[in-house]
């Protein structure tokens, strides 16, 4: 029976392959961890009705990182990141005989986009709450506004009238 002797070059090759395998597994693990951490980042904005004399939207809550932030300007939210957003709104009306409408609008961007109604809800009751939610695809720089008609019938309370959005992807 013949015994094979290991050549020094063969041992060196086995060692080199083992080190490469460990390196590839380490890089793959690092990439997976990095991807999971990026997916855990959340961007969210919540706006509430301010009950002072100005009766305007104020930023009630914002959770974001510097890349996916949103900006409130003139009661509109401007998006710094494009993607799929979950939009939600709750409006509460006091007794009022007027027709009530809540409209989510993508504002006009001169030279790029026209004003567009994304969603609209109408209420026939004289008082009560109305909710609206929608998945919307937005681009960087899009500006969204929630229009409430008639605004004089709203209950001016951050607990009863608010809207916001989450970046999903």
C-alpha cells in the first residue's frame, strides 16, 4: 500500500483557500448587516392643526435621518427622497351644514408637474370624523398638501385633526 505524502505547495494551497473562504463569509455577513440596518431606518412626519388665530398646520412629530427628511413650508410637505409613501389623515368636524371634503394634493412644480389630486373623501354627516389613507409613489422634490373644505368647520385640536406620511421604500 502506497502512502501519499503531502507536498508543501498543496498545504499552502489549502491554507490559502481556507483564508479566502473565511474572508468571503465575513464580507457577506457584513453586507447583510449593513442592508438590514439601512432597511430599519424610518422616515416619518406627522402634522397637526394648530388651534391659534392663524389656524395652520404645524409639525407635530418628525422621525428621520438626514437623507430621508421632509420639510414643512406653507402648510405643505416637501419630500427630500423619492419612493413609496404611506399617507394618512384624520379630520374631525364640528356641527356644520356645509359639505365637507378632504383632498390630498400633489402641488404644482413649475416646469415639471401640474397640480394633481391624489385622493379625495367627502362627508355627508353634519359632524364627526373622517379618515383617509393611501399609498403614493413620489419623487424627490414633490410637495404634498392636505386641503380641508370648509376649514371653518374643523375642530382645531392636534388629537382630532392631523395628517402624516411614512417612507416605506
